[in-house]
């Protein structure tokens, strides 16, 4: 198991390095000029050259990328002289639009995105797996058809449409909830949950529909396996057969989906955060695109890649615990 973990960690390091190189190339080497964005529209050619030197963009590409990687692990100093800026560990760059290191911006917005991702994922697992397993156990009945028609309908609705309908119906017409504003969990857990319930629902309805269809097909396939018939022939209670044998095998594909979806959502849900006005990482990414704030866009991209790669690593380790054959 230790050797398997070591191989997976080496693979994670290689993937993150490759993603860093690709994203750095896209944002700093291709025609768009970070110095021009930082300098402004009325920037003179002389001042633009000074800004390029200040940002280190006049250095060779390999040197720029090396400085960027060094900054992530040990921090770096941007510029020189009395106007030098120190970007502490870990330095993902400096947002000249906000006059703040990118890492500080990410850490300020990350609790919002984590709250949104964790709550929504718990809700869509509860709804999706419940609907999928129920439909599988009542295959070809009215219950099965009703649940699957509902899942298809929910999956066909874009998240922005669901979000707007929830705001209009629950807040403006019914007046059951206030318009969402983020409250820290440690300050008031009840207010934290009441302000996030609508964004949770908007995301959960979409994901739950996909999980319901996947879990139904996986569960039907698992319940048709010979070992299920053997367990029943031994006289095991039906609940034990379903939970201990059917769910354990049928939910394995769900584990892969959940790791990918949660990893991606931890780095921000751009549409949902924008519609509900939540100051998360996704909203930060959108604002960075609007302002052409390339250090912020690069930082969010690397954070998203980190979460997805780590989520895949966790899934692989869980697979190794469930099925030792994957270690070799």
C-alpha cells in the first residue's frame, strides 16, 4: 500500500507540474500581455517597458516559469528598490487590479466555495442515490418511471434557470427566505445554512439527476450478479443483501463521479455564485476574466487543478482499500 501511495503521489506531482507549465504558457507567453493589462489603456510605451521589467516579463520564459514555481514554494519579491512587493509563501502571483497577492484573494473566497460544495454534494448524494436505488429496486414499475422522468427533467434544466426560478419563487413570491448573503459557519450556523439552502438546491437538483440515473443502472447491474443470488439462497435478509452486497458493488462508479464533481466544485461554481451574489472562488474567477486579471485567472486555474487531482488521488486510495487488485 505504501508503494502504491508513493507511485500515486509521484503521478500527482507530475500532473500538477504539467498543468502549471501549460497554464503559465497560456497566460504569460501567448499574445495577451499581462504588463499591458496591469499598466492600463493610457500607458505609454516607455512606461509599459518599465512595468514589464518590474513584473519580470523581460526575462526568458524558462526563467519566468522558474521564478513562478519558486514563489509557490518559498515566496518571491516582485520588482526591486523602494517599490518592491513581497509575495509570501505560497505566492501564486500578485493581483495588480486588487493590490493583493492572489493567494490572499483565494483564501478569502475559498470558505464560501467550500461551504457551497460540501452542502450541495451532501444534498445531491442524498437525493440522487435515494432516487436511483429506489428506482433500481422497483425496476419497470410506476415508481421507477416517475423517478427517472423526474431525473431527466431536472438534468435538462440549466443551473442558471433553476437558480432564477428558486429566487423568484421562494424569495420574491413566497418570501420564505432572504436573498442569500454569506455568513461564516462559526458565527451563526443556522444563518449560514439558511443563506445557502437555495444555492445548494440549485446545484443539487442538477447533480442529483445525473447520480440517480447512474446509481440506478449500477444497482440494477449489481443486483443481477450471481453472488446476489447466492446470498439470497443462503437465507440472508433482503436488507442485508441490498446494503452489504448490492450497494457496495453498485456504488463503486459513483465514487469516481463524486470525486471529480466535488473536486471541481471546490474551486468555485461560477454561474451559481454569480447569480446568488456569493463571493466565492468562482465569482473571483469571473471578475478576473472581466478585468483581464491574469494572475487571478492563473491562480484559480491551478487551485481547481489541485482539487481535482487530489480528489482523484483520494478516489484511487479508496479503490485500493476496497479492491486490493488495483494496487498492482
